[in-house]
């Protein structure tokens, strides 16, 4: 694999000219998990220029996510290739799989700076799935001059009832064992340690060297996805393009500080009997009661900026074409949703 490493301004200029000059013949997909640069995943001949955006598309994963796992499975399954066929240059990024949104956002910001340096472009188009929706909103808020657009995909912009349930259950069990409020029992501590290990595994699988493994804090990640944190902390700091109340609609003007904000999501949990994750989501949807949701995020919580749709027939992982593309038969095509959105960005000169 080609490995681009930032060293001098001259090298960056050469890389920008030779690898990222505008072309209607080929598009690239880079894995930017490594903090010092990006590795080429694939180059593909373009079939059209329908999604040939002015600025590169940068994709951020959700909770527990990865980029290209051991060189085999893309987190955004098949989506980079679908966009590349239309002329899009795609960069997938890796933040800590488990930690709070602001830490992840700062990590993403550093990778955006790397991508800007490598491409010679002053802005990027950000896509963030699930917890990645917080990451991209953070970057757009603190560095709007470097962001052309934000597209939040099935992101809990106002928190997730499942995160609330996990925190309440862990606290209740710990208090029942006589532990002081704010301290957790061995079961919760063990679960946190397990998921922190999974986070490091995803680092390695994404191509990060052992010496560069990212910090992991599973408990902080769940807290930062809670309703209290998102509504009383995160959205107070970063309110751009947000509704003023739960289940309200975002402002009509979706452009804030020069950044165009979009979102889309689905509802429903069980769409494909061959997908084992659908069975899991049928259980994780229970804390939401009658609030329409995709198994982890409610439709009302997903709304940011211009809402493309919040009722696609797809569950939480269907929105990134997982597991292995086992989505609703004959009802929704995630690849088409992404093509349409990137085409929309292209038509707006982004």
C-alpha cells in the first residue's frame, strides 16, 4: 500500500499535485487511521462525474468503529467504492472507538488537517455515523473555515435512550451493592475494560501501530451519548443547525458559519432475517417505547440541519450498509442514499 507521510511542505505540494489533481478518470479511497498520514486503500476508474465534489468526502465512524478492518471490511461497507465510481475522493478516519465526543472530535480535527495538507484543499465534506455525528459537529463548530458541509447519519444529536438505560442500570446495580454514588461495581468495571480492549483491537485492525494506540474510555463514551449530556452540555456548546426542542424541526436555514448541515436516518429494526444484528436491535429498541427508532437512535434525536429523511426503512447499521449489505430487500438502497447526498453537495459547488 502507498503510505503518505507528512514531512515537508515540498513533499505535500508534490503529493497534492500528483495524487489529488482533479480528474474524471480515477478516484481514490484513503484510510487515514494513522496519525502521521494516510494509506491508499483503492483507486477506481470513474464511470461518471455525478459525485465529483469540489472538496473531498471525509467519513467518521460511530461507537466501536473502524476504518477498513484488517484490509477487508470497510465500516462504510461498499460506500467509498459507490462514491468513487461517480468521481468522489474518499477519506475514512479513525478516532477512539470508545471515548467522549469532544475527545473524538479533536482527534478527527487533527485528521482533517492531515487530509487538507495532503489534498491541497482548504475544506472537506464531513459524514459522521452514529457517535461520529458528534465528532463532525465538533469539527464544524471549532474550525468552520475548513468544513464545507456536515452530514449526520443516524446520529443521536439529542442523546440516546439506550445510553440512558445503560447508565441507570449500572448505577442501580452498584447502589444495590452498597457502593457510593458515582462508583461502579465489578461487573460494570469488567464491561468497561472489555470494551476498552475492543477499542484497541479496532485500532490495530484499522492499521494503527501498537505504539500509537488511541485512548479508550467506554464509560465516558456512553455518558457522552446520554440525553442529559447531549442536551445540557454538547448542544449548548455546539448548537448549530439544531432544533430548539426534542422532536422539533431544525432551522429552515441549514447553513451556519458557512457550513451546510444535513442529516438522514431510518426507523425500524428487523428488515433482514439473515442479518444477526437485526435480532439484537429488536432488543436494544425496547428502551425507546413508542418513539420511532432504528434500534439505537430515535428519529427525533437524529435531526440536524436539512433533514433529508428520518424514516428510511433501515436500522442503525443498515445506514452504513452493514452487516455486509444485508439490508431491507427491495425497500432501501443505502448506496443510493449516499450517492444522492454527495451528488447534492456537488450540485451546490461543495
